[in-house]
């Protein structure tokens, strides 16, 4: 792992496929710890402009420090990528040469208890990436109807035990509110079984993923980005999206195909790119990532 506490996924592939060159304007919609942005900035030169967005103010400030002194011009914003249009308007930029969206979490977000994203340590059941958000995971598990929780787990995470988990959550909250990640993970185990050596992923993983996606409106924000971003590419400009689960990848694939069908874009990646063996060895967290690229025509 890099000193930034996070390894950017498919770094060389992203920079190459975006065709980053001196003097361009490129948007990194998910600045994170600044890994992709640093590599992009190094290619833009003094006449280039890097616009960076991140919904997480802590990562934004880290990236700001990491990018300090880069050769290109820099504009950074605390914003979700669904706010791309407003950010570009603020920058007085109509169209850009490249846009990147990495939909994954930073390792530091997963490992920092305050986010409440992991059940590796017991932490408040929060899951908000953007503190401007008003709904937490605790709100969902303690207030939503049983059927709504079950539907969320099934549709967002393909959780086959969704009804059993939702039933157990509702039973438990009648006794006392569910407040921590450890409490929620234990309820999942009680509903569908504890982890075993045969499990490829922990039984609680899907529940936590579905809740995180709901809290941060990830599907809605992605659909908004995919509608807006291509319109702000110059002809020949490219949009690169890195997804981390099949639902996200499906949304990206269908949006890119729709753009191609109306002769608005050309899909560069007929099949999504995935990490090579060396990257998988050095960064196992990259194993589920897929990179797709669309070019404006």
C-alpha cells in the first residue's frame, strides 16, 4: 500500500485511456486520496487544468495537500459527482477533455471507525461519506419497514437471505435500537449464519454494502453522472468509470451502449478492463474492479 493509505486502481490504464496530454482540462470526480489525480496532474503541464471533486471532506483535504505544488492549475470542490454540472459552471468551463469516476471506497474510509463502514471493529452505524447527508445506516435499520429493508438488501446487494435478515433486525430493534456495526453484523449472523472458512466473503458484507449504497444514494448519483458527464466532453474527450460490483458495472455498460446507439459516443472498452496479475498481487482490494471508457464523437 502507498503512503497515502490507498492504492489507485488500474492507474496506468486510466491515464493512458483518458489520453491525458499537456494543456487539457480533466475532471477527477472522485478525488479520494489523490492517486489518480497526481498522475493526471503530472501530464497536464502548466497550461492544463485539473478539476477535482470529492464528497468526503477529509479525503478532499488530504488530496489538496498531496496535489500542492503540482504543475497544472487546480480547482478542488467538496461535491458529489452528481453535482458535476454545478462545479463546471462555477469553474466557467463548458466542456472538458476527460472525466474520471472511481466508484470504490478509499482504504482509509473502510479502516477508519468513524465512517462506520466496516464490521472489523465495532463503531457507530453511520456510513455517510458526505457529512451533508442526513440519513445514516442506523436510521434505516431502526426506522424503515421490514419489507423495505428486505427489498433494499435484495435489490442492492443480491442478498438471498434478505427477508430473514430484515425480520431479525425488526425483532431486535423492538428491544433496543441498533447503534453499532458490531450489533448489526451479529444480527446478520443470527439470521443467516456465522462466517465459516468456506465463505469467500463474510455473510454480513452484502448487508453493509446495501446500506452504504442507500445512505450515500450511490445508484441515483451514478445515474445522474452518466447522464450529465458525456454532454460536457469535448469531441474526442473521454469518460472513464471504475466500478466495483456487478450492479454498478451494469449501469455503466448500459449507459455507454445507449450513448453509442444514438451516435453520441463510442465505447472504447468492448469488454471492461480488469487489473493484471501484478496489481492483484500487490493490491488484492482491486480484484472486483472493472474499467469502462466512452469517447464523445
